[in-house]
C-alpha cells in the first residue's frame, strides 16, 4: 500500500467515525490528494410525487441539497477544522443524491505548467470553440478527459507504483529489513 493509499484509508476511517450518524445514509466517499480532502455524503432522494416532471424532480433534488448544505454548515465547518488540523489538508464537501453529484466547496490549486506553443494552441482551440472558458479550464477539461479514457491504464500505473513501493520497503534500509535487524 502506498503512502497515498494508506493516508486515504486512514482519513476515510476517521471521517466515517467522526461524521454524525444522521449523515451516514452510506459511508462517505473520501478522496485525498496532496492539498485537499474531498468528502461526498449521500443524501436521500426527495419524493416529489407521482407524475412529477423531470424539471420538478431536478428542482426537488436542488432543494434537498440546498437544505442539507444550509442545515449542516456549522457542523461541517467544525469537522473540517478538526480534519485540517489533524491531516494538514483543506477539506471540501459535496453530496450525492441518486445520480446527481454536487461539490459545495473545493480548492482550485494552481499547478505549475510549462507548456510549449503546440500545447498552448490546443488549449486556445478549446477556448475559442467554447468548450472551455480559459486555458486553465481547458487544461482541467483535458485532464478529466484523459482520466475518463485512460482509467484502465492509470489503474495499471497505480498498481505498478504500489509494487515499486513494496519492493523498496523490502529492500535494504526499508522498514521490513529494519524490523528484523537485517540491513
């Protein structure tokens, strides 16, 4: 298990036990990166009534999300402060109602990029075509697209990185040889 996966599991366990029971329709979805912890809570779907149109159902979901967001704001802030102090990362919140997923707060972390002109032209084409609002938005769009279309490859890459971490740990100076007194 890599440090990232270990941190994710530990942080998810903390949130699962720390969140109020009435929020626990299902365990929270916890995602961790270097800067941010994102906690997505499942909220029960509203029942707008028989014969409700799609627009009415969508508004019912929006209303349920708005109510949950407002009703839980102070507790979420308090829990986020605890987690930020404990784990050294900002906390973002979101909810999932059926198939609808909405983030309340999240970071937009600047990323150092050194793009050459051909790469910038790709981003500018996306902006000019109205696919993205800015180069930053276009870059985020590209990253999401790669993530969606290369999920298997990225999974294989992450598995390989975990194997490398296990081999390093078992090697000279790793925690496995240090525990046995070998080295």
